[in-house]
């Protein structure tokens, strides 16, 4: 098991939101993570399609796990999402996060959410390492 995978396993154990939505974290490596989720009936909005907040949360989870693979605690400093296609009940989604830039305490990550081969959302997250607190 790699250091990145060990960090992801520890983080997942404490991530109630990700686990409650049935999101699985897979394929973790330094600066990368994949998150998978099936769309459930309780995730649908008034139009009968997946609420965008759930797509954002799936992408944000992949982002969080990717940026926390370097051995220091990291949080989101901001993020943007573009919804590209409607998502429906039963769709199996895969969010792949990749580190683009890591400079000092700041990072930039791109996440693509796919249904099969089709991109349904694009997410860009900005990360910030938490400061080291004196003992």
C-alpha cells in the first residue's frame, strides 16, 4: 500500500458525508484520486434528474482525496463546476481528479465526472495546505 493510499484510507474512515452517499474512493496515487457513485432516487431534483449539488459533491470528494495524498492536511480554497449533461436515476458516475499545479501551500486540480465515456461535469478546485501549528 502506498503512502497516498494509506492517507486516503484514514481520511475515508472519518468522511461521513462521502460514505453516506455511497461514494467509493479508488485508484489513489500522489495528486490523483477516483471517486465512484450511483445516482439514487433521493438524489433527484424536481425535474427528475440528479441535483447538481450531488455532482459537485462527488467531484469535490475526488478533489479532496487527490489533494490530501502528499502527507499534509489540505482543504478547498474554492471550486467551480460546469454541468455538461443531465444525469439520471441509476447512472453510475466516475469522477477522476488530477493535480495540475502544486506550488507552495496552494494547488490546482481538475476533476472530470463521467457516465461511461460521456463527460457530464467538469470541476476545477483550488486547494490550500493547512498551516503547521506549533506544538
